[in-house]
C-alpha cells in the first residue's frame, strides 16, 4: 500500500523540518499545500522531495485540506500539520492497519505536548484515498462526516483504532498559540460556520468552548446545552459538550452541576486517554466538595490509564495528603517530578510534605528546586516561598 503524507502550511519554516523528518522512510509521497508563506517553508518542502501546491487562504481549513487531497496519489493518506510529528513507535502498527482490506479510516491518538489537563485527543488523520472521503468543517476539519455518509451506502467498510500514540503535537507549548494568534482565527472560522449551522452539535461544542474559555459563560452554556439537545450526537462530540459544560459550571463554583457533566463525560465510550481531562477535573471538583475518597479513586484511575502522566500523580498526591496519607502522597509527588523534572508545583508540594514528616534536608532541597523553577515560571510564587522560608531574595548580592 502506498502511503502519502498530506499537509497544509503557512510560514512553518521552524517546525516543518521536524515534521518531515519524522516521516522520512515511512511515507512514499509527500504533498504540501502552501497557503501564503513568506518564509522558507516552500523551499524546505521542496528540499524534502515534496509535491508542492498553492492555495489562497479563505478561513476554511476543510477547503484547504480538500485542495491538498487533489494532489495525493497514494492508496492511503496520513495528515500531519507542521507542528506535529509521527511517533516512531506507531510506524509498524500503522503499516499493519492500512493492509486491512476493509479499513477506511484508522483513528489515531495524538499527544498534546504542553496541554497538561487533556494530554490526548483522537483524530481521524489516517484514511484510505477514496473519492467519497473528504474534509468538512472550517476549523478542526474532519473526514468523519463524509465517512459516516459512505458507511450508509457501503457498510462493508470498517473504522479502526490505533492504541499506540501516533502523533506528537507541539501546538500547545506555552506561548505557541498566542504567538500565532490561533485562538482569534479559530473563533472567527467557527463563528462563520455556526451562523450557517446554528444547531450543529460540532459548531455548538467548538464555539461554546471558546466562549467559556473567554469567560462568556452565558453564551457558552447556551451553545453547549443546545448541542446536547440537537438530536443524535456522536460520542466524541458528546464528550466535548459534557466536558466543557463541566468546566463552565466549575468556573462558576457550581460544583454539583460540574460533577454531573464530568461524570457523564467519563462514561462515554471513547478511548480512555482522550477522557483524562474529564477525570482530572472530576477529581478536582470532588476535592472541592469534600469527597476525598472518591477523588482518590478517580486519580488512581487516571494513573492507570496513563502511568506517564505527571499531573495524575500530582493530583493523587494532593488527594492523599488531604486524607492524611503523607507517605503515599510523597511517593506520588516523587513520581510526578521524576516524570517531569520541571514541575515546580510538584517539587513544592514534595518539599512541604517532607518537612511535615521531619525530613528537613530533603524538604529544603525540594523547595529550593521549586523556587528555582518558579523564578522563570512564576516569579510571584517564588517570592512568596522565599519569604515563607526566610530565604534571601535572589536579587540580593553578598560581599566579602
């Protein structure tokens, strides 16, 4: 089976090389559609042997992706953005999946690097090149709509799911979204789509989530609830609607309602990794309402789902400490900093827990490490810790 990489780009000279390198010797063809770059993006693509096309940007990701598909000649299509990389561990499972004669789509797990709350998402980025398979939706363009229509006419096709993380996405690293003004562009695209499809669950989910993020809870809640009441809703969209409703109510301190939606979100039948954000937020809401034992069980579920998730161990440590279990709490904090040595909050909590047990030496070492990290991540927290521990300010100098 011939596999083609298909990407749309604009001014991606800093990230595109890593993306293309990740698929070298994996794909048989590289197709790159440029939407108006003024840097070296096109040159980099050509140097990698890509077929390069050009498209005038029109605030519609689906239109651009469908234009790129016209240049593809492979049997299967792998879609990556410039800020994404293929996980080497997924190469062999991908090759096996596309050999299945009845497979039309292989859903992939994408790891959102830098997104601590929801570190995984499910994306339909690997699919058979078929004349009926095309992208829809102007933002977060997907092939799911066309595949659903195809399955009604040709039910022999199957959708597969790859359990190995396949894509690393760097787009959520701190500062990346702000630097590219992606939030405002995304909001404009989805508002345009929503005006044409006011009751579409997808549009309600995306735009409602944007409004909640910006603090517009009234409009956000109205859209999210409208999406739920729009009839038949797919499981991934149903999850997003419930998850963001939970966030909206939690931010307004309406924890009973938040708990309801987080619980319903965790019960939806999608990959457990994709539900980690809902589990994390459910645990936090349980702690806020004094339900510590259930919070511990929830966070234990989180670390079972992903044993390499630092935030899961950190939150489990908080829940255990709240119940007076310092020994296991310390073990959780230690695992969190082992997985993420730059996790300042975990170093701080570890240090405070060690001090509480009388381990002054290790406690102070952990707290000093947290202060050093806070100096670059959160100077205000660094100053408060120094004052609490009677440590000199880092700006002070000493003479002899």
